[in-house]
C-alpha cells in the first residue's frame, strides 16, 4: 500500500472481516500486511481480509469481465489465499451496496472458486444477505478422512464448497475440546482444510463449531454451514424440505438445498458493517502501521 486506502469492518453472524476498497488494484497485498491488519492485538483484528477489486483490473478477474464487475480477493488471517468464503462474500456485497458501488438486489461477484450470485435487499449497513452456491463436491477424495482433536478421533465427510471441509458428527460440539490448535486430519490435506464439529439436533436443525484453515476457531462459517448441511443430506438425517437451520456461537445461518435435482444451495444470514476508516501508508522498513488516519461509524439506511 502506497497511500490512504478506504476500509470497512463488518461481520456475518460474528465472523468478522476487513474490506479494503481497491477498485483499480493499486494496493497489492502481501502476507505480512494481511497478518498485521488481521492481528487482534497489533492490528485492526479480523478473521479474514476481503479486497474489492474491479475484475478488469486484476489478472484473476479478467475472465469474468462482462459477467461480474467486482472480484473478491480473499485472504485468511494468516495471509494465505482463500478461494471462497460464504460469510465474507455476504459482507462484501453489503459493503458494495451500502457505499453505493452497486445497486441493491441481485449482484454477481467473482471469486477464486468462480462467480457467485448474491442478493442484498437494501442499502442499509445491516440486515440479511443471501448467496447462491453450486452443488458441493463430496467425492474429490476416495480416501476416508479421520479427524483428531485433543486425543479423540472421529470419521469425517469431505465436502468442497469452493473450499475444502471435513465434517465430523458429534454428540455435542464441546466434544471438540478447546480448538486452540488445529484438529489433525488424516490423511493430511496438501493445502489445509476447515473442520466442522456438528451436532444433529433434529433433521433440519444443526449446531456446529468450526476451526477454519488459516484462521482458527471462528464464531461461524458460511461455507461450513453449507458443508454441514451437505453431510447431513448424506446421513439420513436430511431435512425433507431441504431447509436447514445452523446454529453456531456467533449466530444462526440458514441453508436451503434445492430439491430440483441441481443440488444448489442458498446461504442466508445476518450481516453488519460496524466501522469505516482509512488505512495510512505502511512504514517502508517494516511494511506495517500506523493503521488508521480516521474512524467513522457507517451511516444508517
């Protein structure tokens, strides 16, 4: 980053993100900058970082020109690249709509996992946002997965929702332990995997805790909720109407699985933009700080 850059902080069901608005791709990110900004003690603090770039100005986005205006450049809190983020894309859509960069209604956003259709009903800084996702993949690995956390092991279902997940069914999400360390997954995935510990309350009602790759335990996970619903569909505990309520420490998300044979999913849940500001240039010798030159709450309505 070479000069001041607008940012917004927001969350989806407690899963929080920094959104950097960089339409002309003038501020490429490094892992050092990302980890600094996401650090909860020395930075602004967040589970991940979203950079909003116009597709035409980013090599990864140019194939989407004509189909999508904005590309979601998503980074995990550890600075690694992310392909897709269900709560993150909903927060990004809320940001773009609230700040007048796109009109309310349905908008297509490009991601590393492909284009996604997002519905934002209004220009408020808070409220529900829905994203439509393609059929998750469950057969990318023919090898059975085993997840181990704090000395306990369970079989796991592999689910790819644009990013990889291992879903474990437990009697109680507390069975996962503290989750201060990443659960061990065998065989170990090459690029990490997000792990969900899911309790089936009843068909159509799930409760989960999640340890996200590159982040740690998070209050909720949008693609994780979809992965949990997908795994439930395979267990015989599926919701007859395809509608799932997924509770997590950060709040409730809703997943609707299409019953038309397409297997597509619609993820709906709360979003809120909590503050805006400007990032100032980093120090050349460290690549970090000072963080902000001003703070302002988001306008209402």
